């Protein structure tokens, strides 16, 4: 007899359907449509997993979740809702839910959620760096073309906030993922996947947008940049609409990743080593172009050319360890001119731009904040570039020189790199 799963839903049709699926998968299945009976069943049967409907009569599903985790913390709980939203999912995850899925869900989506809840092993090796050192693997910067360990996070992360462009309240849940699965975005139902690959990109105007059919997620570049900085290669991201803007930088994402911990995995990934120079655009002084050439680690030189009061800024960055990224790039915030913000608003964009998540500039000065770096604008361009580059689906080793470029140029380079790999 397999592990015990308790199905809690006030609709008999749903319980019957779930029981059939789970029994076919070898589980021992209990079910109830009465919320008051749940705690007695949990105490007596000690189920390994509870599938719990959010909308239960008598006792709210979120309250039941809180009680289950208080009295039986070893029991995993997956919340199910026919009227879910990302904010409910974030709240449930903070209370200890292993996952939150939305009806109607696919069988594959359900079983994937159950697997993540019941199989926490993500292919971990020894603690970070120890396995590599034991095998004599060179550190970043060595010329030898070595594979690197795949990485995920040690525990789930929940993020709440507001979308920079939609202006809507949004949230996000990051889950550890198995080796080889890559970074994937999915809605609450979990039955549609938008891989964090250039093939999923549908828009690069003012932000980088991924989509798969009707599922769209906007402004992924800051999160992807932080994942690049930390070397995270496998992750499941549940979100809807838009990634939270937070303070307009990647610093909070870095803090959350550090708090969750990075788990080195047994599998390896081959970085994309640049073999020969590639240029996008017209390479000339003051021109808009991006060039990449061979190097023994990732180096970025960026030149930003804007009207006054920003002017010309140069920034140099070498990605050798996460600490460098957190210190030098992650704090750099997104920015815009007041006149541009009005234009974006007319286009239905930047509706979430606030005084605390965008550096605002008028014709004479920064009007709403103190800069974190003298060249913060150029550093933010590097932040965006690192995020877009990670849509290669693996790390990149090369020296990038960019001038006046944005998301569309970054993604053009990614596509050219994939063609030449």
C-alpha cells in the first residue's frame, strides 16, 4: 500500500475524480467533504499529503491549512482552488503549503505538484563547492572549458508586490526543481509551461515578456538577472501577469535567494563558450551595438549615452561569484524620464511606477531619490543584460561590449549565439 493522501473538497465529483487518479498512482486515498472532520482524520491517519480545497463550508481552507501545519507539520498540504489568485497562493505558501494549484488542472499538473511535495530530493551533492574542489574542478576564471554544477534553491520562496507595467498587485512563488528541468514559469494551474528561453519571448518593448499561448508573464529580466548572478539553473516559478517590481532592482530577489539557500545538484551543465566575435548593430563610437568575444569568464562593459542630466556612463563588471553581483549590480534600479513615463502611461505601461521603485529624472536632475552609484543607470543596463542573457538556458562565458542597447539587442545577441553554438 502506498502513502496516504487525504482529499478534502465539498464537491463529491471532485473527490471522486481525484481519488481515481491517486489510486491509479498507487496511493492509499481517504476523502471527506466536511471541514470539521479534517483534523480528526489527520490526527488518526497521519496522511503524508492533504489535497485541500480553499473554499470549504464551515471552516475556511486557509484556516484548515494553518491548523494542519501547527499540529502535523510533517504533513504536506497542496491547496486547490477554483477561484485562485496569486495573492492567495502567496498567503498559503507562507503558511506552509507545499503548492497551490488552480482548477481546472491537468492530470500532469496535479501529479507534478504531488511529486514536488513528496520528493524533496533535488539531486543534491555535498555542500556548495566541496564536490567541485574534491574533483579538482577549476574555479571560475580558468581557461579550461569545464561543465559546472546545476543549482536550485533549498526551499520555496514567496514574493509579493506590484507589477511595474501593469500596476496590479502580484506575487510569485519559487520552487526547487529537479536537475535538468531548467527555469520555467507557470500559472497557478501548473498545466502550461513557459520555459525561460529566448524561444518563449514575445515582447522586448520596455521589458522582457515570456508567453506560451494565452499564458503571459511580463518583466522577467530582473528575476532572471538575480538567478544568473547566483548560478541557479533549475527553478519552477509560479506567477501570473507580471513579476513583482519590488524596488526596481534585483537586490530583494538576491536577499530572498540567499535566505532560501542555494543547493548544488549532482547533474552538470555545459556553459556556452563564445568561440568567435559576434556583433549586433553598427560598431562605432556613439553607435548602438553589442559585441561578444571569447574570454575565460563573463565580462561586461557597457556604455550608456542619454541626454542630460544622465549623459555618458561607462560600467564594467566581471561575474566570478554571487557576492560580486550582489554588491556591484543587483542594487541598480530601473529608471526613466518623467516625460517618458507619461508616454508609457498612455501606452498602458509603467502603471506600477512609484517613487520607490523607479529612478525618475527630469530635464535637470534625479527628482525622487539619491543614487546608489554614480553610474547606477549603466549598472542597471548590465542588470537587464544579465537577465536577458540567461534566456540562453545556460551560463555564458565571454566578453560583452555594449553601447546604447536594450532588450531587443540583448535578445538578438542571444539568438545569434544559439545559432552559432
